[in-house]
């Protein structure tokens, strides 16, 4: 079957950084689904995994963690899906990715594709949707019930990106006042379209900007960009007994003492944790993707696709990776249909 993979970890402008390859079509066992891939999208994690490293692969490495497609075949232990079902998911970082014509994935981390969306529009949602949902409701402990959050605020650092776009929409449904950060007019406009109530600049001190919009502190902060760069600002801006969640790893030590006087909480979110460690609650990702589909089909959440490339091949994936590497993308870049 067709796939896009690589043997060497190279800069994206090298034509061998991503290659069109032929690999064997897999067979599902256990709780796995074999999915015919119709559309994929590219995330920062794809770029990080593929980025230059001093090692090589003996067989082509296939990455990619956003898929929308059709169930082709099911393993003997599956109970949630049947052949012909339209699905969407992010998969597991410790397994082969979805940049291939057919892909194996554990059904417990798969959701039914929103019926109102095409495959390309749906492929923009899984990884960012899981990350936003887990970050807000599982890590920060925000109630999804709007009536429980009256008067509470959320600061989303990097509101115009893929995760920020979904997090803003979910937070508004939960009744929160959302302050999004953006540094360019086009990213600020996008964040407002997603529902942000206020926009501040993440290159400037947060608290003075809060004061200008009449907000003293943020009850919750969701950091989607450079944890260490924003650490001091977050410590100042978080409310006493507030909670901060970040999805961005750091090479620098964080001074947790800055949170002590406020008894503030800091927590990480990595949407791959459940599938990586085969946790007992893996099926929570199936449940939240199914609920996200319901919200999309009811018109309460919109897809965050910003650009589509066709077909799925190495040249177009190299282009998409290069765009993500700029750090200036708004929304999601999606690829559809193998040539």
C-alpha cells in the first residue's frame, strides 16, 4: 500500500525528509480497526518527531496523528465499530502513524466522524479536540456545565492555533470568559471568530493588559506555546487557587515556588498518555470524540480546517510540514486522498 515515510531525520527542505514509499497492508487483531485513510492533518508533534536527529531507520518510519477514514476490517475483540463506519481519531505515538492508505488503531481511542463534515474537515479535529477536551475538563477540572462557571475566566495562550481554536469554543460552551493571546491581526481575528471575548498580546506583560479589560486574574490558564517563556507572566496572572495546564515541554527548569503563595496548581496535558500507557480509562478518548461529533453536528463546534492540500503524497506533506514549522499557522492544514 502507499504511504509517506522516511529513513533519515532531515530538514524539511531535503527531498528525502519525507518519501513516497510502499509498505505492507496490515491486518487487525485484538481491539484494532483497519481504517482506509481518506484524510489526514499535520500537527507540531509530526514536525518534532521528524526533525533532524543523528539516527536512521531500517524500514520507512510512517508518522501522522490525525486521521479521518472508513473502517475496512475489525479485529476479533472489537465491539464499538463495524466495517463501513466513518471514523476519526489521533492514534498513538508509540505505533505507526496514519500517513498511509490503511492504518491500524485501537478502537478505544476512535470516534465516529461527525456526519455533517467531510473527511477533510473531520481530519482537522481529533488531536486538537482530544488535547483541548482533556486539558480543560480532565486536567484543569473545569465543569462542562455552563451553570457551574459563572464569572470564571480562562486565558488561552496561543488561541489561534489548532488546540486553541477548539479550546476557545469548548470553553465558551462551558460558560467561561475567554481571553485569548495573539500577536498578529489575522491571528487575533481568527481567535475572535472562535469565540474569544478578549485578545491580549503574548509578547507583552499579561496583568497590565488584564487591567485594561477589567479582569484581575484568570481562574484557569491553558498554555499552548512556550511554557518557559510565559511562566513568569502565568504566575502573575493566575488567580489564587487557580490552575495552569500546559501542553508544551520545556528544556528549562520551572520555578514552581512562584505558584506557592497562591496555592496554584500546575498540570501537564499530553493526549498520547492514555494510549501510550494503555490506561484503564483509554475509552475516555472514544467517548469525548463521540461527544465532540455530537457538538459539531448540532452546530455548536466548528471545524478548524484552514487549508487543504491534495493528494496525500510526500511533496504535499513536505509543504505542510514546512508551513507548520514556521509557527505562524492559523487553524489546521489538512491533506486529502492518496493519488
